[in-house]
C-alpha cells in the first residue's frame, strides 16, 4: 500500500515534470555570429578561391546559404541598431557610425532581439564588438560603473569593447565595468581634444608599427603601436593588445557555451574581423598570403571552428541555430597600410557586386548569410529569397508563438519559414540605408538621387551616389552596370512612392 502510493506519487511527479523537461530540452540554442566588414566574396562558400574558410563553409553545408541576404545599412552602427530593434535605422536620428564615447542609442523600453530570448527563459550573452553606445551621456567616468549598456537592453552577460577596434577606449568591459581599472591610473577619453600627453600618430609617426593611410584620421592616441580615432590617456592595465583581442573573445564564447550547456542560451558573438585595424594573432599573421585582411578572415574562420567544436563537444550542435552574417560589405583600405590593397593577389571580396562598405550599390549591404540548424534545417540548401537581418526579431517571435506587442511599429517581418528553408519567398521589398537610400522590390532596385561623391577618395569605393534616378534589374544585372531608369519611368515612380510611404509610416 505504502509502496504503491510512493509509486503513484513518483508517477505523478514524473508526469508533471515530463513536459517541462521535454520543453527545456527542445528549445534550440541560438548563436549569432555577427562579423564586421566581411564581403560577399570573402568566403570560399561564396566563391572565394584565394582564401579557404572551411569552418564557416561547414555551417552552409549543415544548413542554408542565402544569396540575397542583407544588413539594413552599409556601416556598423545602423545595421546593428536594426538587428537589435527590428527597425530601419532612419526611424531614429543619431544611428550613424558612433564615436567610442557615445551614449547608448537603444531605447530601454522597447523589445530587442536578446530581450525576446530572455522573455522565453533563455540565458543571453554578447561577446565582442558593441558599437551602440554606453551610458546616458557622452561625458562619462570610465573608471566607474557604466550603464545603461548591453545588460539594460536584453543581455544577461556581456563582455564587449565599446565601439570599433580603431576607436578609443581600447578596453574590454565585463558587464558595467572596464577590465583592469586602476584608481592610480584613471582612464580619460575624448573625441574633442587631446587628453594627457601620450604620443599620437600625428606627432610621433615613428612609433607606429602599422602606418595609418593618408587622410583617414587614424592618427590620434597610439595604443599598441597603432594610431586610433580619438584620444585616451591612463588605464594602461586595461588596454588590449590587438593580437589578443580575438583569442580573448573566442575563449569567452567557448567558456560561455560550456557553462550554459544545460540551459537554452542566446549567444551573440560579435567578431571584430576583418574590420581595421587588422592585427591578427601570431598564429595567423602572414598565413593567407593576402595581407592582414586575409589573415584576419582565417582567424575569424578559426573562431567559428572553435565555437562549432564547443557546441559539438557539449552535445549541443544538432539543436543549435547558428546564424552567420556581416554588418556591412567589404572595404580594403579603411585607414591603415595593412596590405589589403597591395597583397590582394586577385582575391575579390565583393563577389559579383558593385560598391562595398558605405555604398548604396549591392556591395554595401548584400553580405554572406548562413543559418545552420541540423535538427531543424535540411542540409546544404541555397536560397535567393530577399531577407534582412532585422527580420530575425519578428521571425523568432513567431517561432516562439509570441507576437510582438509593437509589431505594427516595426520594419522587421516574420519570414521564419524562409530562414529555415521551408519557403523560397522572402520579403516583398527592402529599404537599405547607405549614402543614399535604395529600395529593392523583386528584381528591381531603385536608388534615390544624391549629390554626394560618386567615389570615396578615402576607401576608393563606388558609393552609388548619382544626381539622377537609378534603376537596376538585379536578376539580369547584379553588378548594377546599366541604369534603366529612363526607359522605365513607371517602375521608378512606383518604387519612389513605395519608398516614401515606408519612410512616412
Ligand atoms: C569610419 C572610419 C573607418 C571605420 C568606420 C566605422 C575614417 C576616415 N574612417 O569613419 O576607419 O572606423 O568609420 O566602421 O575615420 S564600422 O564598420 O564600424 O561602421
Ligand atoms: Ca562594420
């Protein structure tokens, strides 16, 4: 009798726990590998022949490779803003490339991609580049807690650097705290005027281990032999050594996976490669034969391999969704003499597209976009559906069956079935922000007239600016060589008014 009642109790307990157990196990982990300035043609899975990226290519073999995937903008901050909030960057002013001392630009009361996962019981973390601002104002004390930041907009854990690797302060923050702060050597940062009396690239070029390109402005405080944008003094113990940045981030990501293997997690790994300054670790220096930019891509591929391995070693790979994409297209000379131009060796980072980072042409925003999920996506698929990174927010909300309260304000669309390869159709249209805005609908792409320069003198990029309307048929002319606006006034008018409507939504 007693025995039976214990048995019954156990059965009831099991019945009660079973659904929880199954559900917890079933939730896929998500690893978002968001990289910096990687071009459409930079991966062997996207046609590169002068460089091999086997670990990233493996993700495509284990899932789906998109050929019409986009960031919402051709630079970092606005693309990241969209990824986080599901909104076009032009909905908010101040979403252009931020200086290293900028305040947080994400409204804490709105849903974000990591917040969505948090609401579903996930552990959420970001490791890597941030570039969305920190604190409530520009003037801040880097030697005390700095907030709001990633922890206030959806992440439970963060290990980041504030802006870009070429901007001061060149420090890591774990949560709210700069690592290695020392009250005897406080950090000061300014983007207005020199602080302290440390050497700058402008005054002491003989101290540089990598020269800055002419006129780019990477000639302020020298850290680790590299001139930066912005001035910094103090915090010697906090400063990174560029060669160690990626090994540090990789370790953090791998440890995070190990430590969270029993709970569903959303991990954003925001790599710094191949953004400038390209200063790979000794293991990769000189390895690609394409200069430091190529070496940085090999280093990135290695990290992706380490992340995949950590997932496999912990039995998580099958049920982890890995999303791999880049915040904008490729650029060669973005501020330093690092061999990107002189040792290009026939490598084509732009693939079949015109323009690159900063450009309204496809090279600005059409980027590698791969999703692997062995348990949920058929292997080795390819899709030419029009998709954008900002769609991840509404798509995951749909996957969790949690429609977003503010969906009507968002530009993010639910294209979940497209992301997992069940639907070959993506968005109907997409607006992209670069120098001048463009809209793509079906095969047709319209670029608004703009008086800006046709070519950036600094980076030698075709920016896509033209005082006339531009219309391209991307199916026939992916390289946007022949402007067919004059012959197609009706399509131009239609796309122009659609663009206006979206902007005034
Ligand atoms: C530009 C920098 C460039 C890079 C970029 C940001 C100059 C002339 N160029 O202003 O080197 O830092 O900003 O890149 O200062 S992004 O990928 O983070 O948007
Ligand atoms: Ca970038």
